[in-house]
């Protein structure tokens, strides 16, 4: 029996389902990691994997980045939590404001979930309105207001997507399909002067990699301004990945509020809400909208964030986008060569393949993909030493450590796997 299997059997006795997040589970059992370095994961059985999951996005500089490790070691000697302000919080906030177009002020929190939850509370508090619009299939964390799916139709109020969430909690959450202008117009017209905000992933990275149609984000910006609705970009995934200023810089569309996470912490837990000064100052202690947290602005996470952002230069963005495009182009070529029904999408350092013959522009079409074929693809890669997220509805990423040699190895593995699909 492998050590990973032994550990999984033991884990099931103490951890729910043997894991601490459901995305980490796959059949028959997940491998257990012993260590990681650069773009490689090493499991407890001595196997090495090229990693395109990258902890679901944060590890853009690769694992155990030397500058981050040294900075965190130094901070650990000084203490791990104070419950008091530090100068490093100001340093990181200044860097965020410098990079992110909508950011005039920052509130650091501990996760992307906390960031989106607080951003929605901020929008409701400012506008005095209860309803929000989110997009079907978009994941904005596991809090009650956004953990919903559509009911009988795309424009109906959402029903809870998980037991334990009261329907009254989500009755003010309106779901519409992504990339559909008419659906947004209808939702706004039917709920005139009741909508506090629209929250959107500029690129839907939690359903794989669904790109906005040309002009769609501009449309959202215009219609929200026309109706005094706040526009929130959930940039937990795209923040600092698509460009120095995230998706809003990449697409040239500036929201009122944005949420950040993942890359911002350089592998440590962090999140942030950023936005215009007059909006952000409505948070306590200046305003009446309450937001707090023992580990907000934690010195370890902030230190890692500073060490991360200072390394995300023009070369980083050019190289990570180049390698992701090579892999995406390879997948497209293999799809054509082997006459497989699939679509491949790529932007900057993000890419994903859908085993689907339709253009994937929203969640409903994404759900029509052949999940079993994707899992055969996943297992084929894994058996040959390449690890991607074990779900059709997640995204693959490249880091600065995925150099040409690593990419060439990956391409050879992809070719072998396509022969058996």
C-alpha cells in the first residue's frame, strides 16, 4: 500500500472526507505532499509532479521562493501576530494602491471569502439596498449570500446551493448568465432601485477559464453607472496575475470596488477589499459598516505579500503568459490532430481545456462538458508526472518557474495522454 493511501485512510478518521477542502479530493485518493520547490510537488511516496495547480493560483513565483522564505523567516523572529498596526501594512497597501486602478484605500482581511463577503456588505451599507446580482456558476467564496445556484431560470432569485443556508438569506441574490447583456438589463429593470451591486469575476476562473466577450465588462461598467449600482470585480484569481494591476488594468475597465487574495499573500492566507476612498471610508472605524478580524494585516502574510509583489515585474508577466500560451496552443493542436471535441481557452498565465464542442461562454455551457473524459485526461497526466487541478471546472496556471524545459516535458506528456483519450 502506498504511503498516500495509508495517510488518506488515517485522515478519514479525523478530517471530514479525509481533506480540509473538497477540491483536494479525487478518486481513489489524493496524493499527500511532503514538500514543494519551484514548479514541482513531491509526494510522500517519492513521486515528483510538475505543478499547474499552484495551490489553486497563489504560487506564481513557484514554491518556496527564496526571497519570500527569507523575508518570512526574519519576520517570524520578530513575532507572528501583534493585534496592533505595523509599518509593513502601510508598505503593502501603498504597493496595492500603486498597482490597482480602482484602489485608493485598502482593508486587509484573511481570505478571498472574507473579502467578497465584506465588499458586498459595504455595497449594501452604502446604497441602502439589499439585492445583489451575481453570475451563474461564479464562485465568490463559501459565504451564504453568494453560495447559490439558479432555480427554474437564470433570472429567478437564487436558492441555496448548500444545506444550512436559509432561503431568506439568498432571496436577495439575483443570478444571471455570464456574457449575456440582455439578462443583466432585464434583472435591473425588474428590480429598479433595489440592487446594491453587481459582483463579477472579470475572467471566470472558478468555472475553468471563461473569458468575457469583447465589450462585456465595459457594458457592466456603463449600466451600473447609469443605475447607481456599485460594480465589484472579484479579482481573487485575476489580481496581479493578468497584469500588474489585474484584470481592471488588462481590460481597461475600472470597478468601484475590487477584492483580492491568493497572489497577494505569496502563499500565506490573505485577502483585501480595495476601492475609492469615499467608499472605503464607510468601513469602521471611520464609518458605520463593521469589518474586523484578529489576523487582518497579519505581519507574516503582509511580509510575504511585499516580497511577492516586488518580484512581479514586466519580465514575469511576459514569461508566464508566453508559457501558458504555448501549452494552450499545444492543446488546441492535439484536439485537432486527434479529432477530439474540446475547446481550449487561455489568457495571460491561465488556461483550461473543456471537453465540449460548444464555445464555452457561460456556466450552463461549461456544465455540458464531458467530465469523465476530463478526469481520464487528469489521471493520464498525473500518472506521467503532471498535476493539474482535479476538476473540469478549475483553472490551470503557469509560474515563473515553468521554463522551456519544463514546458517541453509537459507537452510530451500531453501528447502521450491524447493518444489514449
